[in-house]
């Protein structure tokens, strides 16, 4: 059968296509759906090409198949995936974090009402990035703040920025993938770069999930949190630290505000917690478990993704979403307690 090795050939691209679709869509489960759709469309395109070859004669069909773009198969897959993402984004509200919706709160006791009508940005599990080399290659363009800023761009600008600056495709190739002109691609790229200039510069100082200093700081954070030591946690924050908690619109800015909310959290959920280290968007993260009302188990509360800068923890985005928990394969109950 012609092209029967299709799956083996495209398998190496699945991981990077998943990252690409996530950057475009801001949600892991949607990105996984689009990667499956991309592979299906690519296979069908190969089958149609093979069928046309058979209609023109077996020998000519083999030659046609050999010329069908296999050296550019990666670019073909990116083109299919990008067009599928643009179609999925048509008419849809962009995914956000709370800090992109409203100003910070100064009330640590404000109602914690979830806004389920908002399409919230989701984190990306580092476990899906592949090996260390793949993680290193992609971590700079996967920071949570940068992905959030990308969501503010019009979808076409988002696609151009990713294809040109992140993946390194030349303008002519991007134009061919998107069905536009190189001049239009360069214009969209200039606008996208200008809109993201401040965020991109700030992200240069963010520590990665494998950074030794960030790891040591996170060890201290985990110990302080598990000890319910609010002053100890606050001491590890930068002066302008941000705490936000999708799907709740509420968010806080500054050490004092974050500390007051943490006091509220311990008053609500108790002071017996266990934090399990993980990584998301190439940044340090923890799965937070608290002792349940019966005092028997530690139950999953949130996934927390940290932005660590030289001065400490600058941002903590706290996710409480079943789809996020599923993407990170988090157990609802902690199996073993240290």
C-alpha cells in the first residue's frame, strides 16, 4: 500500500505540533484535538494524492508520490495545523488570565465565585514536551505570560509570529502556508512583535523549571507553605508579586495582598497541606493537596504555576480546573504522605 509508513514518518512531529497548537489555542485538550485532526487531514491528503497517481498509471503514481513533498512534510503538517487552528479560533473569544480582565483586588475576603463563562488560559505540562533537549528548545516561547500575551493578538498575527519567530520559517514559506503574500506576513509580524515587546523582554529574566536557584527557592516555598508559615511564604515573593486564580476573576498584586489572601486560604482549608513538585510551561509548578474534612486523606486542591525571577516568586497562577488536572494526570487523592 502506498504511504503505508505514514504514521512512522509523522510520529516525530506530534509533540512539536501539540506545542504549536497549544500556543495558538491556549488549551491543551483543544490542542490535542487539533493535532489528531491535522494527522487525519494529512493522511487523507496522501491518500488522495495516491489515488490520483493510480488513475494516471502505476508507475507515474509512484513517481508522483515520491515527489509529493515528503522532504517538506513537516511544513505541510504545520500548514494544516495552523489552518485548522485559525478555523477553530474564528468567532471565538480569546483565552485569558484574570489579570487580563480587570484590576487587582484589595479585599482578601472578596467572594470566590468562579466565572465559568470565560474561556480561561490553561497551562501546558512539561511532561508532554519530550526529552531535555526538546524542553530546552521550546521553553523560551512557552512561558505562561508569553502564551497569555499571544492570545491577545489577532489569530492571524499569532500564527505569523509563531511560524516566523518561534519556528523560523521564512516569510515566503509562511505566506504559502497561510495563503497570503510575504509583504502581508512581514506586516503582521511587525505588529505582533511590537505588541509583545514588553512581555518578551520581561520573560528573559524568568527562571526555568530546571534552574538550580529556582529549584532551591521552590524547596523553601514548599516547606513554608506546608508549615502554614505565611510570613515565610511572603518573604519569598517579590514586592510586586501577583496571585491569580482562574476560573475566579479575582487577583491580587503585592506581597501584603498575597499574604492576606494566604491567611484566608489557611483559615478556610486548614493548615495541613502537601505540595507535589511538577513543571508547567517550562516553569516550576506544584500540585497542592489539603487534608480533607474527615482528616483521612489529602485531596487535590489546585495546580500552581510559578514565575520565578532573581528577586523571588513574581507570579503564582493557581488553576482549579478538572481539565487541567487531567492534562497533568494529577491524582484526586495523594497516594502517599511523606
